[in-house]
């Protein structure tokens, strides 16, 4: 039994705030600040350069990767941390492409996050590959025998629509292609089963549902059947077979270690390790069940209390991640009014109100408050005040 009251208490959540934006930046686990302070004092200050061995900084990217592996249906020694997600997309996509010589088509969908598509565009320009982008519903039909790599984000950042990872992986592999799955909105949100799906590569970030803090490092997973064959294009010294031999010629480390690039972000990894403590003992099936219950309750509440908004997420929880998006022509001003009353979600252009439900710290009380606050704002028309229409530079 996962104790979600206890996981909620583990976070610092400002008083009076209902936080439904953990899908963008997870809140701070209470003990993360102490952990980082201790790392600075005892390890950096106290050990200086000996920290690489004595404090285990060198092995930390793998050690932390093992803790994430359990959350995404991967095995020990298959996940490594480092860099940002955009860079890990490049590492995975370029390695997958190189494993399919003679093929040059990358398939993705228009619901993918722009950075993933930008990286693919740059890689296509560099390698002569072709990027094909189709609507999310058309992906299965667009899998053709010339495909090299199917690159998808499992859960759409705007709508929360969830792809069928096992089905699409099987279809792509049936056509002789490899798959790269981006788990940015899946890891810590849904029950991911990479090995069960037989996926080839996966990447994800840790500052969303995993609560590792702003700029927390990304992760990469390579299926063990490819791990010793995959050639990283970003061949950094930390991915070398013998980094401290300082050999001028590159030789890849065995297995997942080759996907490391340079010096790991040790301070950020300390915060992430603290965040992962909260995941100890969390059963992923229970997490998924709670996520479905919360999103279903929110949708039902909005349908009855706010009939004028349109559901932009799939109504079937099997086709949805852990967020719910609603359409409203004045979505930006409505979200500003919600934030003004302590309900924090976010806005995505042109007309989406986005609410992320993070089962570790969101509960039924958050659902009730969000529905009631949204209904009151729409009933009163109180979003229609000039201050809610001033559009600051949106980042
Ligand atoms: C959040 C997100 C990113 C962000 O990439 P960074 O390099 O960490 O800034 C990339 N891809 C997807 C699918 C995302 O959801």
C-alpha cells in the first residue's frame, strides 16, 4: 500500500496553493535543501577533488539511473543520467539512426514537443536523413518499410494524449525500424514498461513529475540488446571505456555508460537523489490508479460545473497521461484568474488550460478546489479584467 498522505507531506507546498503544474516543474521535496547543503559542506568543501571517489560522484549518474529504472520498467545498469533532455534526444536519435544504415526516414508526430522536433531537424540536416511529421492519430498508418526510426513522446505535453507504446513499438519493429520514446510526461506520471514494450531507446527529464528541481539532469535508457552496439555521436570523455587513461583515441565504454558525455552535474544530482527518496516504496500501479481517479474526477467535475469549456484531452483514461487540458477561447486570462486565486496550472497557446495531476502530492481536495474555482471564475466572468489580459513575456 502506497501512503500518498506521507508522500504529500514530503513536499514543500506553499500555504494556500493548489499546485497543478507538477508536470512542468515539480515542487521541492522538503529534505532536498538539506541534502544539497550537506553535499556542499561535507563533500565539495570537505573532500575537494577526492569527492569523485569518496563521495561517489563519478558513479552517481549510474546510481541515480538505477533508481529511475524501476519507475520506467527498465533494469539495473540500463539508465544513465546527464545533460538536458534535448541533448539526450540527440544522443538517442543519432544512435538509433546509425543502427539502421541504408534507411534515412525519421517519423514523428505534430504533438511532439518542439525541442524534440528541432533536434531531429538539425540531425536530419547533418546526416541527410528525412524527418516526416504526421498527426498523432496517423502515426500507425505512416509506418512504412523505409522507416529508420520512430521517435515519439509517449504523452503529449499539450493534450495529455497517450500513445500505445507497445503497439507502436511492435509495428515499427515489424517494419524493420527502431523506436525512441521520450518519457518527459510519462516518467513518474504513468506506469511505463520499457522492457515489456520491447522499446529500443528512451529518454526523459527529471524536473517534471520526478521533482528533481529546475535544470535537473535528463536520463537515457538503451535496451540491452543495443547497448554495446549503439554508437554515441557526442563522444565525450566520460563515455570512454577508460576516461582516466586520457587516450587521444575514442573507445566507447561498455553498455549504457557510453551515453555519458562530460562531467556530471553533481550538485543537481544531489537534489535529484533526495527527490527520488520520495519514490521509495511507491507502487507504480497504485500511482497510476490514483492518477486515473484524480483526472477522472476532475473531468466529471468540470463537465457538470463548467459546461462551456471543451475537454481537449481524451476522455478515456487508457488514452491519457496524468494531465487534463481544457479549451476556452480566453484560456490565457482564465488561467491568470485561476492563479490569482491560488490554483496554479498553465496555459498553452492558443486556447488550452492545462492541469497536471501529480499523484505524489495532489489529492481529491485539489480536484474539488480547482473545479470550484474554475466554475466561479467562469460564472462571474471575472477573468474578463484588464489585468488578466496583460500578456507578459511567456516563457
Ligand atoms: C519538457 C520537455 C523537453 C525539454 O527539454 P530540455 O532539454 O530539458 O529543456 C523536451 N522534450 C519534451 C517532450 C518535453 O516534454
